[in-house]
C-alpha cells in the first residue's frame, strides 16, 4: 500500500504543486483577462459604429423613398400642365368665335373654325398625339376597327377603303382605333 500511495495521484499534491506556479499563472490570467476586456471593448465600439452607420443608411434610404414619392405625386398632379397650356389658345379661339358668331359671315366663321382646328392639332402633336387616317393602307386590327366591309374594284382587298372616325395614338400607344370601312373583292 505504501508503493501505491507514492505513485497514486493526489489532488492535494497537485494543488500544492500548482500553488507554487499559481502566482505566475494568475498574472498571466489577469493579462489575458485584460486583453480580452480590451478586445471586447474594441468589438463593442466597432459594433456601435456599424449600428450607427446602418441607422444612418436606413434614414437616408427612407429620405430617398419619401423624396421619390413626392416627385411621383408631383408628376401625377402636374403631368397635364404643359398640355393644358397648349390647349388654352384653342379655348381662346373658340371663345372668340362664339362671341363674334352673331356679327360674322359664314366664310369668316369657317376660317375661324379651321384656324381653331389647326391650333388643336398643333397642341395634340406637341403632346405626342398622332392622328390615324389610314385610307388606302392595309387593314391592321391593332390600330383599326372594321365597321363594315364593302366590295371595291379599285382598292386592294383587306385595305382601308374609307375612314368613318379617325384614330389616335399617344407616343405610339393606341388611344382610339380608327373606325374604318374595309375593301373586299367584288362579288
């Protein structure tokens, strides 16, 4: 039993042995603890900086979104302003024609109507509205609405023989199809 006592491990003996090195170990642990605290403080500072930057970025994003929303609302509200300004001379011409209708002869009224129509056509053109008057062109269901088919010896079959009501496009997009009479081969 004496031999086993000398070779067996005793926690008391290990503790006694460590106590002699614990003084140097404690200083090392304190240094490691201080270094860990410094690293933690630095990491917390970096995290706070990152959080502040993220909050600023979110605030900037919110400001951009609000500014864009205001711009869209303004564009919707004032989108027709230029077009309305283009139509004012047309209204003025119509008002002048009505005021002077009792004193004017038929020729001057006709001339005034033609001038007003030119003003309106010019205003529509500036706004991107193009008139469709497809007489003689092949029938295109994308831009024309067939009202009737009429036999014709002179026109190509499936071409527009006559326009009942003109159509219009706005910047290439159909506003109203041209209502047309389509030619068909004679019977």
